[in-house]
């Protein structure tokens, strides 16, 4: 598996949520050989949420680990300062909740700090209450995400840069700070609905699928490919970074289970993946122990 790039989620939420542990974790993960380090995004966890996690129930509307969540941009900043070669990504930031001007500045700064190692993963969030709390409309969130990508790329490249629409009125401005990666960091999008997949094909640099079996990955990737071709884009240029969340009691619960799924994904043409150990690790040292075992099992 010499060309396969394996990533790891940083200790960011649940039992592992400790900003002071991120630097050491990131350094050790890179030493082990992980090619990328990733964060997720959770703004809040309401007592009585209006919408549930995809596998949620009224009794357990979201994983209890979500109650403790370190800021994703802070976690990436710490990791950028603690590593030399691993790429740094988000899977995913809840894109529509952010001001495009402020997000562009933060991401530009991160890309410069990391020496051009940033991957910008954006999604919609399944939690309607986060939109309410952030003062952002839940309706038309897909269109808002697509426009956010457009604005980010404008602010990363144009001079002067501005944007006028019903959502945002950004006056033409001089922006001296530019990302090291040009025309900007790669923008990867999450989501598995047909609308989300078509959006990936039209505007993104890649797709961030999560927890899908290989046959379903193939079916959904075909939608991305068709959309890219209709938009006059080369589907071969688009990345896929598969996210795997091992969970106790599930079909993917052990190091052996994860390694088998990763090898199956590579055999099907996927060249990048990340593993999130938050649900199976008791402590940060335990997460690193599992990470070492996993890396050895995959690349043995």
C-alpha cells in the first residue's frame, strides 16, 4: 500500500478533548507515519435538538462525545506548529455557519503557518439548532455552502477582492495576505445526498465520504463523476478521502476491522482515508497506541 495515504483525527472531542494534548499527539502521529491529521466541527449540543445525528434516536440524538468539542481551527493551528509534513484537514467544518471573510482570513493564515499543507473540508451539518444559534437560515443551506466556496476562492485570488449578493455584501478590498497554495487550499466537500454529490462534481476539489460500504461508495462516486463531466471538469482530478469511525459493537470496531476496510477501499481505487479513534480510545495515549497498531496493520 505504498501510494495509500492514511490520516488520523486529532484528539478534539469527547474523552480526548484536551487542547494541551494536541501538539504531542500530532508530532507522534506524524512520526508513526500518518500522512494527514484531521478535525471535525460541532458548535453546540442542545438538550432537545430539532434534528438528530444520522444514526440518532430520541433517547440518544447524538453521540455523547459531542458534548466536549475543542475548536477545530485552534486544533489545526496547534498541529501546524507541531508537524512538518503531514497535511492538515477538516472533515468537516460546518461551512454555512461561518462568515466567509473571517473564514478566508483564518484559512489563509493556517495555510501559511503550515507551509501550504491545508485541506479545507466543508459540510452542511445535520444539526438545525446550530444554524439557529449562529443566526444563519437553515433553508437553502446547500446554495449557501456553494456560494461560500465561491467567495473563499475570490478572497484567496482576486485583487482587489469583493463579492455582492443577497447573502453577503463584501466591498472591493485589498487583501495582502495570500495562501501559500495557489489558487488556494483544496476545497473538499462532504455529504452523501444526490444534491451534495452533484455539488462536489461541479465545484469541489474532492469528496469526503464517511462510513459508507464499498458498493455504496461506488454508486455515489458515479454521481460525482457524472456531475463533473457535465460541468466540463475532469473527474480524475477529484480526490476522495474516506472517513472511518470505528465504534464499539459495530462491524468496524477493532484495528483488524479498520485495516480490512482500508485495504478494501484501496483495492477499489481510493487512495486517501482518515480514521477517527474517538469512540474506541479511552485516553490520548491509548489513541496513539491504537494508531500505531493500525498503521502497522495497514502497511505491514
